[in-house]
C-alpha cells in the first residue's frame, strides 16, 4: 500500500491489528463496522512476548492505552 496505488486492506471484525508506518508524514484512515465505545475496546501489546512479533522498524510513537495492555494470557 502506498500513496501511488492507493490500495486498501480489509481487516475482519474481531481480528487484532495494528499499524506501523515506514515513511514520514504517513496518514492512516480506517472505518469501523459499529459505533466506537472506548470502554469496550480490548487489545494486546505490540511487544508482548507471547506473540514474538518482529517489526521491520522501531516503534517511535504509540498511545498510552496501547502501551498499557497487560501480558496476554490464554483462556484456561
């Protein structure tokens, strides 16, 4: 996806996702299928050891909410 081809990506409801831009001055636009209620939002941390995510760059800006998610624990 880039400014020239203007491609989009569909992420199904309920699927965890995040965004890492690799270029300065990048804009991200997204739509949601329902109204947003912050008190109902959930997430996982990008650097949670349970997922071992390897990113192609350094995370420089991240929201306080996204930093604060606890370590993932699978349902027992």
